[in-house]
C-alpha cells in the first residue's frame, strides 16, 4: 500500500485496501489502524465524505478501546486539533498531516528531515516523471514515479535554461539569446558553448540525462518542469550565467541596440582566432579571459595570446588588473 501510494497516488490504493481488509484480523490493532488510515486517505482523494467519516469513527473507537500508538498516530494525521504526545511515531505524524492537507509551509521541515519522497504529493502533483525546482531551498528534485533524487545547489543558469527548454523545442538561436542576451547568432561562435552548456545540464541531471532531448530544431525537456516559489515567475527574467556578467548592464545589447564594429585591421597580421575573439567582444562589450575561453571553447592560453596581439595592435584595450582584468574593443 505504501509503495502504491507514492508511485501511483492515493486513489490507486482503493483495490488494495479492499483486499487488505479481508486479511487483517480484529486483534491486529496496529495493522487495523494503519489500514483505516489508508481508507481515510482514499476516501479524501475520491471526495467520499461519508466513507471518510465512517473510517475516522472506527479509528476513534479503536483508540478509545486500546489506546494504541498506531491509532493515535492516524488520528493525529487526520484530526489537526488533536495534540500529539512525544512518542517516536509522533515525529512523522505532523509531516503526514501536512502532506494530507497540502500545507506547503512544511516544505523546509520535510527537507531538513530528508523526507523528500513526499514532496510531490505535498505539492498536489500526481506520481510521474518531472523536474521540480525549489529556489527557496536551493534544490532541484528529479521524480520518477515516486522515486525522488535530490540535486543540491543547482548552477545559477540551470533554472533559466530549463525554463527555455521546457517551453518546447528550443533552437540554438533561442538558447543563445535567452542565456547570454546575444541578438546575433553565429554557429561557428555559439554552437560550442551551447553544446557545452547542454552537456553540463545533462551531467547535473544524472541519472536522467535522457530527459534533455535532441530534436531537429534544437533541444527540449522530455518531462515537465515545475518551479515552486512564493512569487509569480517573471515573464522575461534576465539571462543567467555563472558570473552573471553577460551581458553587462550598461552594454549596448542590454539597452537594446546592436553595436556596429568595423572589422579589425588585417594589416597587423591577426590570425583567425584573434578575429573570432574581436567579433565576440563586439557582441558582449567586455569580458574576462575565462569567459571568452568558455564561450568560444578555446583554451585560456590561446585566448590570452590572441588578446595580447589585439592589445598590442590597438584593436582592444585592457581594463582592471589580476583576476578582475577585462578586455573590450577600443573605440
């Protein structure tokens, strides 16, 4: 019955409750009380008030006759006004009561106890396959019909990327625009970071990497994504990235204009890598060596060599120092 409850939902327990009723003897107080708890749960799920009240009356009678802790725990779960006493079994009673009443305020307590398997039912979700984002707890849950896996501290870009992919087949152009705020899409520049980001997302979702599907037009999620937050989600949230620096708030892209740059002077002997970096800097205004290395799928040393050439030829200027060093196209 417990396995069926968490895998298929309380309503699916009805047939098993009927079978179990024939197997439980009157003297088996603990089993009898637990079975009555399931009868109440099924009746509530089906909206059968008379059956629910009848089962509750039987539990009250059983507790008055036996004072058994199992009967008391069932009453504590389904009668909110009843005060619990410090039995070991009572520690779970408030949690089960919160789940039965869809009390989302108990979410933090449930997570602290490690009882994550009840969270889908707490949120009113039928058993299935889904991704659940809990920003307030800094958690991501992977549910596969009652089997819940916890992923702690999802990367900052993860919720935004999942929202893009869950809204349908997302093209690479849409991913580039949504994640990095770039208006122009260049396959030779942007395909590598898109593939890298999708790979990182699949690695984070293991063992369910297949929930991120390749489609003809791009990528999509194979399961629903649920965002649990006390606030309404923003329709057009800003792009997210590890450092939160692409695009910069004062960049022309952030203001809605597209920079028009003259190509770098080839007379200085610039190679293709330098031209690639120059074009990328023109789109994001300024960036660090690690950022350019990640976006262009180049080694940091290769990026640094090209940037030094661009600085020496007065095509690019350097800002800041040490780890805060950034580069931008010289005006």
